[in-house]
C-alpha cells in the first residue's frame, strides 16, 4: 500500500495541467477558448465533433501574435500538438460551416487539453527503463515538483516585470502631474497679469 502523502501527490498530478470541456457550436458560428502555456511547454489536445450531414467544422490554434500553431479543416476526431519557446497565450477556435441552402444544426464538441507533465507517457517510460510502479510514481512526482518550481519562478519573474512597469508608470504619472500643475500655475499667473494690464489700460482699476 502506498503512503498517504504519495497518494495525495498523485492526485495533484492527475489534476495538474489537464482541461476537459464539452460545448455546443452554433451553425455558421465560431467559438474560441483561451489558455496559457509556459516556455517550451508541450500542449496536446484531443477533440471530437459529432458528425452532421452536410455540415463542416474547422479548427485553428493561434498565439497572441496571430501566428497559426495548428490548423485543420473538416474535422471529426483527432489530436493536435504544439509548443512555444516563450511564455505565451493561445486561442483555440472551432468554426462551423453550413451551406446556404441547408438548415444548420448545433454541433457537440468535446475538447481535452493536456499541458506539461500530463503529456508524458510514464507507463511507456517505465517499461523502457524497467522501473517498478513506485519508481514510476516517484519520477512523475519529481517532474511535477520541477514543473511547480518553474511555474513559481516564472510567476515571480512576471511579478517583478509588472512591479517595474507599475513603478515606471507611477514615476511618469507623477512627473506629468507636476508638469501639468506648473503649466496651469504659469497660465493662471499670466492670465492675472494680462487682465491686470488690460484693466489698467482701460482705466478700470488703478
């Protein structure tokens, strides 16, 4: 029997990096889902679209810059895989296409996404390396720990970048506010002096 700690960690492994969803796709419409991936992180997806006579469904995966990471037309069931060298957000879009003369029916779409360690085949790795089940579990937990450490490092780096951006923005706003106040004070002083000279010229004041 495995220790309770290992069982709990294995539960975390099973829940880490896996996203499964089912949704309805309206005729001649598209639905997009967004997610994020870490640098050099492998992303794998399984999709299944219910076949409907005369109707077609395409999918396309783009990054935040609009580059196509994966694409396929007239899908029914399959897989896709992609990765990125940098921290990136990606968008998966499913597009329904129905001929003009046909009345469309709603598609059921099933999508499952795996990221990071969930894309690794530990059973195959264990068989190749002749590892025992407990050793395979320990390898999985080691990879999970490394992934969590990397995630924290990336989060800390992003937090530092955001803090630097906030501090820089605050400094610029402060300087702009001081500059605006100086301009307003200068303009108000000029208006007072101008009006005073004007009224003296008109002999309205002494």
